[in-house]
């Protein structure tokens, strides 16, 4: 039988209850990379119509970033940038940004969070929408980084003939990033929560 706390309302919890939860949470958080790997595998199914599935698109985006010499945080961001597609199709970028935010520098989180808007540059006009919506961020210090992420890695990664690295290539990188202590100032900066 699994261990459980003795309360039915959080306000009634004891120190022992919360220490138990802290220990169980720690044990669960250690498995985050495994759950992310499973989440990536689930991208094999879902929205169709593209020449590659979202799993292949994710591997292709990460492969391009990796081959381009991107740092570990950007490669992992490229790998998971579309993980929110299934659960948040109208704001998938925010979900992916929320996943990575506690482990990387703010620039990388911002790129992931804005990539959906920046990516619309390539297709919004076909829906009679504003393809230049990203221009609202023109003066942002990370505008060019996000534009480059989309131009060089994301929008180009729907090619069924592009040779991608297997997920096993990126697994050690993903595990390294998500093994970091959450919101460690060494990675996310001071005062970022």
C-alpha cells in the first residue's frame, strides 16, 4: 500500500504529512525526463496533414539545432518545443515554455514561448491573418534569437527526407537539463521564479 498523508484538507496537514509529500515529490521529480521521453513518443500520433509527424518534426528540429552547434539548452528546447500540441493546440508554445522554464536561461524560455507567434510569419497570410504579428517584439533583446530558431530549425523541419538523429542522441542532453535543480540561479538567473 502506498504512503499517504493523514489529512483531507491541506490546512489540517502536519509537518510529518508535508515532509512525506516532499520526499514523494522528490522521488517523482527524478522521473521527469522519463515522462518527457514518453511525451515525445506520443507525438507520433495526433494532428495529421504534415509530411512528417510531430515526433519526427521534433527530432528534426533538435537535429538541426545540434548540427548547427547550438548549446544544450537550445537543443533541448528544439526537442520539446511542440510538446504542448496535443493538450493545448491553440497555445502549445506556452505549455512547452512552462515545462522548460525552471531549468534554462530566460532567453530560451522566451524563444519557446514565442515560437508559435514567430512561426506564424510563414503561414498566417494564407489564413488572411497578420504574418507580421511578431513585429510587436521587434525591439525585444531576444527577437533575433527567436526568429533564427524558427527560420533555421523549426519551419524547415517538415522534410521527410532529412536524416534525423534518433531520440537516443538527445536523451542524455534532456536528462542533463531536467536533472538541474528547478529555478537554480546558475541556470535561470537571479530572482526568476
